[in-house]
């Protein structure tokens, strides 16, 4: 059960006011909540707090109320509640105490854990690590049961950054994905989500698709491997690979667009974000010949990438203008945020490669999606399942909300 840290309002119970915690357990059915409070209403008690959870058809209903006053006695209330519960084959427990819940500790965060599956061992380890940082778990809520199990912990009593650092270490050891974000109204505010394209929004590397049509896949792969070994930076490798496309007929663009495969969950992610009022964009070290098409097809708000030069209907082997590289992606994130009117700390960046790191670190929340180890370690959080829409759970969106939005749209 939760409580506010604000001072009690006029008429709110003080620390010395007698209160009762009424707990009801049993098989769920319609009318239990109304029945309990109808029973309590006989004693003119005030409701201070309520929490109800239903799991696999079993209900746990907790109500914190003031103790009865006047001619009514606590014993009479206890007897009446137990009689009512027994009539419905429910169990009741009533605990006497004083005042409201204790105030939550300073520092509040949402901890989202994704597992495929989520094991008892990993859940225990995450909970222990939260406690080890001085945090208290105030509430746990399931966000989704498929395609992954996603649960959210509401944590208080410790700072977001120390908690994020501690849980990142634990998550890596356990093989689960954990995201930690600060609690507050900003979580419901308008946001901007910006994604990398190759191996993030789509399953492919666009340069390789073009290379297949040019018959130079092996040579492109050699340049890519050299870049991975650190022998070439991104801009050098880009120019070297694009040069191999010189002379290729530009009509191949339509074929490449048709060959692009969206990552599973990409459409759901974008569609849901747009329905929530978020703005969505992509930045890519690939090419506008593909990203412009994705922007139109998916209804994106922003898109920026490199542009292959075309002369007389053929690729020249050069790119036009400033190259979109690692630093360029971060600049574009800032530009998109300014144009969208969204503070940078309200942005989310998603990417998989080293050239996404500046963008991931500049965003309010940087998500490494099926990324290389160095990227996972540097990002705020990581998602290591092949479903892009799992990012929604990191934003506190439940699977039921996604499905409900789809139903309304249909």
C-alpha cells in the first residue's frame, strides 16, 4: 500500500489516530469490493487507503480505515466483517494500528525487469540488490506476460542513478533486462523517441542489400570487418563501402526498399507511441533512399540519414552533404527534440552499435537493443529480446493498453 509524503490534509488521520487494516483473501468474483465497503459503511469509518490485486482468479483486497467511533466497537466491526467474508467463502484478517502508512523514503524510481522467461532466481536477485542499495520495494505490477514477462517495481528510499548502476551489474550477471527511470509526472509527459535504423528498426544492413545487387558483398564485408577492428572510423568505412556501389543503376532502390524487413514489434511500437501522442524519428548511418520510404510508410515525424549521389540514373559512389556518424546522430537527436518542443531529458534513444553511443548517452533514456557488449555496458538500459515493442514496457505501457488501443483503432 502506498502513502503520500505530503503533510496530512485537514481532517486526515494523524499518527495517533486508531486505524484498522482490513485484508480480504479468496476466490475473486464480482461484488467483493462493494460488499466489503458496504459492510464497513455500517460503522461510519473513513477510508484512508485501498489496494487490490487479482492473480489467477484470487483476490487480495486491503483497506486501511479509521477505527469505529461512537457506540460502535472495534469488536463488532471485526465480527461483522468476518461473518460477511465467511458467507462468501473468503478469509479476512483485521490488524489494529495507529495512523497512516509510513512515508515513503526520499528518492523514487520505476524499475522495469524483462525476462524471457523471468525466473524466481533472477527476481530474488533483483529484489535483494534493490534492498542492498537502501531502497524499499513499495509495489510490484506486471506490465506484460508476452512476448516477454515484464514487471515493474516502484522503489523508494534510494537515488535513481545509484540504483541504475547497481541493477545494471546484476542484470548482466543474470541475463535479464532492467531499466531504471525516475518517478514523477514527467513519465506521462509528451516524449520523443528516436531510433537507429539498421539492425534496430529493421533487421537488415542497407549497405549490404545494395552491395548484393552490385555484386560486391564480399568487398563490403571486408571493409565492415576492418571498421569493426578499429582500423577505419565510421566515415572512412562509409566512403569506402559506398565507393563500391559506383555505376549501380539507381532503379535498384525500389528493390532494396521491398527487401527491407522490419524488426518484430516495430509497427506495434511506432503505432502505440503515436497513439500516446509521442513523436517518433529515425537517424541512420544508412541512406535516405530507404529512410524516406520508412518515414512515409510508418508515419514517422523525423528522419535523417546519408544520401547516395545519383547522376544520370546511376550511383556515383559518393554521398552528398555532411555524413551522419556517431556525433551526427547525437546532434540530430538534439535538433529533433528542439523542433518537437521536447526537453532532452524527455527523449528516448534506441540503437545497437558503437556509432549510436553518443545519441544513447545524450537522451534521457538510452536503450541498447540487441547490442554489442560495449554498447550494452554504456547505455542506460538494454533489451536483449528480438521484439522492438518491448521498449514500451520501459515507458510503463502495459500489454493490455497496447491491445486495447489496437482494438479501438480497428
